C-alpha cells in the first residue's frame, strides 16, 4: 500500500505555496507561485531518486528507469500543479503527488517493472491565465505547436514563454520526447456524482468536449441620467442578455450542454456611464460533439439577433476547443478489477472537467480514476476529499500500474 | 460679449490634462490629473486678478471683489473640473471656464457690479471614484458633514481627504464660508433634447432625483464543467437577471424611471469557475420622488425573489441619494429673457444629469443654462458642442450675471 500520511502531507505542503496576501491559493501557470510549487515537486523527485526532465513547454517528468528497461516506453502517470484563482489543494496536485507516491511505494517494495514509470506535471492545465487549458499535455501530444503555445498572451498581458524562462522552467527536451506506453491519471471528481451515489471510485471512460469563447460586445458610452432608454446601445445589457440566454437554454433541456460565463468586464466601468464595452467568456461542454456544435451555432444566431435588436457590435473569438474523448477500455476494466479486488465500489463515468488525460489519449492508451469530491465542490477553497478516499484512489492506481508494468 | 477664442482655447488646454497612457481623459477627483487641472485653473484665476480661496473639501473659488462690495453676498457661477473615465472635455469644465470668462469680460468692459462675483470649481462632482456625486457642492451647502466626506473610500481604496492633502488642495476655509446671493450654472445638456428640437438654449427649471446603490450578489464558486445547472448558485447569473429586470421594467413604461448598471465585477473572474460574487451598481433617476421610491422598492422585491429562487445572498448599499430639485423661477425667467434679447431660441427643461446647482439650490436662488450636446453624447470622448453654441451660452450667462449684479 501507498504511504497515506506522506501523500496527505505533500498535498498540504504544496497547497501552502502560491497563496496571495489574502491567503487565497492562486498558483497560476508561469507565476512566482508556480515556480515555488515546481521547485518543491522537483526536490521530491530528486529525493526519490528519479531522473528529472523538463521539456520546452515546461512539463516536468520524474522517471524511474530500472536497469534493463531503458529501451522501453514508459508507463506515465500524472496531472498538473497549476491552479485556478482561489483554488482548493486537490485539483491536479492529487494526481501528481499520488503518481510519485505510487512509484516510491513500488520502489520500496522492490517491485521490478518491465518498463520505466514516469510521473508528469503538465504545464498550464487550468487555462485561467493562458488559454487553451490542458496546454502542456496538448503540446506534448503534438496537438498544438510548441512555439505557438509559448507565444500565448495571458489575461495579464504576460507571454507564457517569457514567464517560463523567468521562473526557470523553459526546459530543453522536445515535447513528446518520451512516448508513453500508456497514461493513467488519478483525479478528484470535482462534481457531485460519486458522493451522491455513495460510490468510492470512478472508472472514467470518456470526457466531455469543451468550447471556450471570448465575446466582445461594443455599444456606446453615454450619460446614465440623460440618455433615453430607447437611445441606448448598452454593452452591459448585451452581456446580461447573453448570460440569461445561456442559462434559460440549459434549463430547458434535461441533458443540457453545460454553459458558464466565468469572466465579465465592463468599460469604462463607471457608475453613471452606460457601458461602451463588455468582454465575457463562455465555456460550453457536452459529451456529444454534434450537440456542442449545435449549441455553439445557436449561440451565434442569438448573438446576431441581439446585435441587431440592441444596436451592438458583437464579435467572438475561439479561445479553446477540444472534442469529446473516449478512454481505453482495457485500462478502464483494469481499474474496475483493481477496485473490486480491494472491495471498493466503483462506477463508470464521464468526466465533466477537462484533464491532461484527454490530450494524451490520442498518442497512448489512456484512462482516469476519480475519487469523490465532498459536496461536489471544486475550483473553490472548500474543495475536499477525505484521506480514506485519497488513499483508496492511490492504491487502485498502484494496482493498475503494477498490472501494466508486469505485462 | 465674451472672448470665444479664449473660452475654446482654455477648454482644450484643460482637456489635455489628466489623460492616461491610452490618451483617455480620466481626471478623477483627487488624482494627479485633477491636481494638474486645478493648478491650471488657479493660475488662470490669479492672472485674472481674482482672489483665490480653497475650502476643506477642496472646492476652489476665484472671487472678484470690486471696492465697496466687500460686505455683500457674492453672485456665484461655476461647476466642476473632475471627469469620468474616458470623458469628453466639456462636461463641468465649460461652466467653470465660462464663469471665469464672464468675470473677465465684465472686468474688461469696466462693468461695476453691486456685489462680488465668484466662480467655483466644486470637488468630485462626477462621483466615479468617490460616492456620492456632487460631493463638493453638497458639503458646501452643509448637506453632508465635511469630515464624513473627507473619509470617503474610493473605488481604488484611496481616501478622499488624504488624496486632497497629497495633491495640495485640502484648503483652510470652512465649506460654505461664502454664502451665495444666487448661483447660476452653465452646462452642456449631455442629452439629445435641444439638438433634436433645434433649440439653442435650455432654461433648466428642475432636475431629477438620483439613487445610487451597490448590489453584492454572493453565490458559490464551483467547476464550470462538472457542476449540474440545477446545483449552481451563480452570482454572475444573478447580476445578469438584475440588469435584464431593470431594462425590461424601464421599457414597459412610456415615462420610465431611468436605470443604468455602469459597474459590474465578478469574482474570481476565471473562465472555468462559476462566479462566487458579483458586485454591480444601479443608478436610478426620476423627476418624481414617489416614483423613485416605488422603483427602488420594486427592485428590492425583485432582489428578494431572485435570492430565493437562485440560492443567492444579495445585499444592497445606498451610495448616494438626492431628491428632485426645482430651480428658482425668477432666474429661469431671466435666462429666457436674455436668450430672447439675443435672438436665441430657448425652452424650459428638466436636467437628466445631476449638477452642483442642485446642491446649492437649498441655500441660494439657483438655476441652470444648457447648451446642445451633439448627438446627445456625453461621458464619452465624442462629447461635442459647437463653438457658436458654447459662446451663445456664455453670453446669456453674462447677461444674467449683469442683471443679477445690477439689482
Ligand atoms: N480538472 C480541471 O479543473 N481542469 C481545468 C480545465 C477545465 O475543465 O476547465
Ligand atoms: N453632469 C454630470 O455628468 N454629473 C455627474 C453626476 C451624474 O449625473 O451622474
């Protein structure tokens, strides 16, 4: 079994790094906090006797290469250690810390794998500062050109490549330098399903498609007191209509395409000035590609109507787009088998969140393991999973690793 | 007649002060730009041979005290020189610069007034950085305690009193030290009425009541991809519903209470996080007090329903509140008479905007003169009034001043 105390201790230690003056965990990709988090992870890798490698997009790998396995493709575990704004401590970090824990436990038990085992921390999975999300794994799988990714401009105007240089994580390896034999990612569910059904583990068989758009609404700034209602071109009202449209549409379906407006900014943002510009983001998700396309199209038609009716100029920029992904059946079955052997309840499920696993899936057999999230809360400091659930997940990951590296 | 070239030149010179890196005019109250604008105005006052006085809230006065008038109450002209964000160059500055111009023209013509004539630049009329608006004139008329006003915290966390000290305009005079015999304010209309009707001048007989509120909507941050629509407490959606409610309500009436949401901010403002908090401002205006109260009450009831339906916590803070004001009939008639003598068309009208005149009205006979705003545009860099209209307004102001200071 894995060392549950060390697993928890490391999660907490990492979770204390990258906090702002108000105590919020804000370890955004490429930030000073990200550097400190990476430094700690690299220190753990070295202490565990693993080879450390960093590629050009800043992905970090700790590799266990037992004698005789050097020429084999590695089994890869991992996730990410960047966070959203005001995050919890489990999202991403759990998969990375548990991956390392599994390797250390197997080493300690004198397990002899027939192939190397690597643990990865992929760069910028959250996508909060730099879009698209899952960027490091996408580049790794050659789904996005590394130079294009490095030149991404962040929400704060920073350039990812320069930030990676600044924090010392613009590595030398070409992305994709290790071709995984298989990839297994352990993660908190970040949703309410497992808890609601009282099930210990999820064997994740597929993952929703995601579309991220930035919508810019342009109207005319004018005086709040003197401008008749029917003469207004109010960009803020345009934004409100978009938010309301998305919610009403989602509510009108039993299995809706999930839509979220997470960012919204007004200009000039003054109390007695009609907003001249609103910038908002739309996050659409659906397990079915055709429905994602349909909803994107319906939104486009709504925006056209809105622009016409309200004398607004509306433009849309696609920030990220990923298709639904089906994971590898054999690994999913292996997860179910391992859970059963340990007497843990398990169900197949769809991931609502995006994960690095979806980017690696095209280049290697891939699957994911979920553990319950208390209250279904994530991207929130109240994010929580019990120690027992965290340890159970790590043990099942270890069993799957043992299985794949004995084949 | 006034010197139209000097009037225009000064408006342009002042309009070049307080611009940000992007060239936007942002001369917010108490800012570095405000200091530079004040310094220029004080320099003009001194050059014109006027006594300069600054009171504790930073209001600046230039006073012409011909021999023998020292014991009389002054006739006061003026407006403000602070601006909104990305402002035009006429709002406020026109009334201040024209007030000075009228004094200089009368001095040059050897006019002998029977009372002093003063021109005032009141602090923080716009209220964009520090609420309430019309703060300097409100304090001057003892409608707000000066120490309370000085401790106002701005949108950027700055404290007004400290900012005034920092820029050298925390004056020594007690607000109200000059009790005006009468007050006349010349201003651009900032709305479409005069232009639409092809009328040169407005004799402003009353002014709408204004209510400013800050609404805070609190929900729960959660993951955009994993949280079912019916389990969301989405503060951003709450804000959107408020904006839509206000617009629909205004549209359903032929003479609506005008409502504007100018500011809106989300937290954590991240693309894949359901907003946990939205902060927005509501500006309500109506010429009738009872309707303003009714609409405020209706909004309150809507917020209660919304909070219940959407599992949100909603709180409201009143930032500013001013009652509708009726101006002095005699001065309004004087304005009409002066316009007629100069062959200018003139109509009585209601001010949609708030003005310093409304705060001075309780302590002195007060009225306002409006000139047309091209396209009805204000609080926008495209704000424009032709030179001919600006000069016509200043000349009518001069005639009214001559009349009042001969009585
Ligand atoms: N797992 C996770 O939170 N990923 C971030 C990308 C997303 O799903 O928005
Ligand atoms: N005249 C003017 O723009 N005043 C600012 C106060 C307001 O009406 O919002």
